[in-house]
């Protein structure tokens, strides 16, 4: 199928809001068929767990690797995650690194690769440039994320190794979420008060200045559904991404 942005978006209005606040949320960003296709694709992914080890290095574990861990190993991993979170550092959620998967030839034929290509198409790159006012954006980094009960992302900023990230974004594909379930995208002031907190929503693009301190609150134990999204950064470092596996 042909993936498409909603032709009725008034991008100029959203660009003005972003220029003013460094933060904007755009509902109904894709047409209905595209949004449903992305939702179904995310639901079918072979997820991996992303977290950190005791050295605070990122660890990505496949389902097979998690299943092979002993009870003691799993308990130690989870205890370390909780300890670091209590110190305001860390993250734990299911991920699928879309760019790495495309370059690495993971899961050939999976429709996720078509979405990776679409996010780096002239059409979507044009939207990113217009919303942010950054004409130098040449590529869009992306990972799919799936937050389940207990998953979280502590407060941080997104500057990038070479300051190449012009803006951060979240594409939400979560239906009928309640605020009591957690999983809120939150922005914090210098005094640690929350200035904005966004509910996970469906077919909604949130673009923000990655230098704003932000986090994802822990998903509650009673949340009955996954929090699905595609997240990443609008980047201006060359070269542009090569064609991903399709």
C-alpha cells in the first residue's frame, strides 16, 4: 500500500507553534489507512528489551536471550534497573531499532522496513523541515517502542553525539489510553515541576526541542494495553540514510 501523510494538515499553523514554544502536537498526521497499517505493523514486531547493565551501558536483549536467563540473572537485571531508576537514571521498555534493522537486513520482508523508508521519504522529510524550520534536515532516525507495565524512561535531554539532532519526535499509535495508566510524555522545568504532560494518543506526531528535559512516566501495573510509538530525531548530519531492507 502507499503510505501517505494526511493531505488536510495545516502545517504552517503547527510550524508557528513550534517556533514559539519548541513543542507542538499534530493530530491525525497520517491518512486513516496509513495509521492503521503502522499500528498493525508495530503490533507484529519481534520486540527486544532495552535497558542498562550495572556499568550504565545500553543493553538490548532479544526474547530468546531473555528466556535463556536464569531466575537469578533476571532478578539481578531487574533489581539494577530499579536501583538506577531510583537515582533518576535509565530506561526499560521493548524496542525495535528500525534503522539498525534496515541496514542489518533483519526480518526481511517485514512491513516495518516500508515504514522506515517512508519516514525518510521526501514527503515526510519535507514535513519535518517545515514544522521545525530547519531546512538542513536530511534524515530521520527511528525506533519503535512498546511500553508495558513497569516500563519507563527517566528525565534526560536529546542532544546527540555531534549535536546533530535538530528536533525530537514521537509518533503515537495508542488508542483509548487513560492518564492513570502512566506512560505520559512529560516536560520538566528547572525546579522539576512538570510543565506539560501528554497522554499517549493515536496517529499523533509530537515534535519538540530535544534540549528540553523530558521523560516517560512509568506505565502502571494495571495498564491493560501496550503504549505503542515510533520515536527518534530529525537530523542534519550527512550522509542521508541509504535504502533500508524491504
